[in-house]
């Protein structure tokens, strides 16, 4: 079995812009932590794993980061 490959954010954005990746690919290739958090996010919110819920998860993570920055936690 091949090992999961993760990419820096700029590479992931480029792959999405080129149409090579969708949101689910983005989440799955960002980090192992994101894969686990995404799985839990879907389970907790009754969502199916797919591009739509992956896009929602990324928006959720952006909001978390923004909040942490506003609170001086990031």
C-alpha cells in the first residue's frame, strides 16, 4: 500500500486551480490531522463525505483560525 502524500497549502491551491483536485482531495492531502478532524466533523454534523462537506469543513477551519487570530491564540 502506498503512503498518503501531503502537500503545502500553495501546492494544494494550485492543484485545485488546475482542476486536478476538488475540496475532498484538498482535505485528504492537507494533513493526517485534517483527515481525522474532517471525518469527525462529518460524523458530528450528519454529513456525507464528499466535495460539498469538505468545502464546508475548510470554511469551518478558516473561521476557527480567524477566531484564534482575533483572540491572540494563533
